[in-house]
C-alpha cells in the first residue's frame, strides 16, 4: 500500500475557499478490492474533528479528491474587542489542522469492511478566517500575508492606506509568521513606539490604532527575523460637522474588523407589526346586554417594532468605494450608537463601485436594521 498526496492546500490558506487534496493509491491489489474508499481523518491539533470518505474519482483509476473547506470554516471565527488598547493575539481567527489519509475495503462484496487509517499524513497546515474572491484566490500566495520572507507581507485589509478621524477606533491585523515586534511611528513628531510580541503565541495579531493628540498620520509595520510587513500609513483627520458620528465596524474578507465613519444625515424609521384578535364588545350586566364606548372589539395582542436606520457618509475615494463593498456584504456588522455598540444587518441588495471619471464626487448610503426586535406589552 502506498498513498501519495499529489496536491494539498498551502500551509497557510483561507478557510472559506477550497481546501483541496488529491491523493493516489498506487497498489492495484488494494484499490481494486470490493467497496474500496479513501478515508480522510481531519484533526485539530490531536483531536479528530471529522472522518470523511470518498470513492475513486470518476474517470480516474486510483485517485480521489477531498475538499475540506466547508468543514474547516466551522472552526474559525473572529476576534475583536472595541475597547482594545493593547496589541493582542487572535486565537479564534485560525485553526491549525492536519489530515491523515487511509482507505477501507472488503475482501468480498458482502464481507466486513477493513479499515486502514493514517497511511499518509499531512501536517503543519493552518486555515484562517479569510474568504477571498474566487478570482483573487487563483493567484493566492501565503507569502503575501505571512511575515516570514523578505517580501513585504500585507496587513489583512483591501486598503493599502487609510484615513480615520482623531476619535475613531480602528485596527490592523496580520499573519504573524516570525514577526517579533510591531513598530508604530507617529508624525509630525516622528516618535517611534516598538511593541514586543514575546508574550503572544497566536498566529494572527491585532493592533488597535490609537492616535496621539496632535498626530497627523501614523506608519505601522510588523518586524521579524530578516523580514518585515509593508509600511502601512494611516492619516488622521480632525472633524468638524454638525451631524452626529456613526461609526460602523465590520468583518472584512480577511477575517479582520475594520471601521468606517458615517458623519452626514442619519434617518431613523420604525416598522411596526401588529397581531390582532377580535372579541365581542358587549357584556351582560343583569338583564342588560350592551357595551360601553371604551370597550374593545379589536385588540392588539402582540406588537413588534423594528428600527431601520439610513446612514450617509462624507465624500469617499475610488479606493474606498471598492473597499466598502466588503462592508455592505459583511455577515458581522456593528454600529456604535451614542456610545452603545449594537449589532446591525445591512439591507442594501446591490452595490455600485463609483469612479471619479463617471461619478465626479460620491459618498456611501446604507440602510440597516437593528438585529434585535423591540416589543411592547402583550395583552
């Protein structure tokens, strides 16, 4: 018996894209047995989380394909705390896993099944809470994100630089690799803060962006042994507006939480749904059967109120217009509403990427519902 792994995912790969394995059994005395199937045992560390089975792939003599992406994605989620003040690890944003391959067969069509597990093992794999566009996934290279080469690995965001406001909370995430520190330079003072990662063992790191008073921009990078990330610039603006600030936080395609400020007109509407029942308004009192004008004939026995919010941003750039598609499509979104963090769901069903050539100037308008329903007293 000899199982060969012909194809496997990158050692570091997106959990929400395909994680394909192609395997071959070279011994014809094995794969021609009755009821032959390949087995894939998937482990998180030392715990087996699933056993998958697959027959020989159609039009193949001795090969099979396992795509375990839909399994692995169930074991990653997000890491975020709006009150972050320190660089932190993100243990829930990735899963280290391994796959042990084997097979099963029987000596006759009705004979008991014989299992052979762990014939070939693939170890050292990690999947991250990332869901790349299918076009981008074709050219995916883990070294674009993991800080372990001389290549300037990217932070986990579509934006290659960003503008935030002085009192706006934001974060940068990156795949740690061999990074040992984070360097934050603040301008115009040109002061440098170096944050050591020696106490953090996680593979994903989160950096809260906290501009110092008077800062006009920051430059952030992660530094490793013979490697470094890109230098990420964050411009800081002071804000003067007659409207209230509405900061929205969302999970982007790379498993990171980002923020965006809506600081123009906001409108709140409330949709009210009522369930009613009908009863007689008459009552019998002695020998008199009559009603009072205050008696109810139709009553509301259940009332639910859904708050709908329309938010408008200031003017945005072309790059921001591309990036903010991730906000509109995100499954996890929150609104900081007068100091209270509230989960919301965006209800926009389409999105147009704007350009200066076609649209001159443009902003973003979203419509969203609070994720909880308000209720009043029931009868």
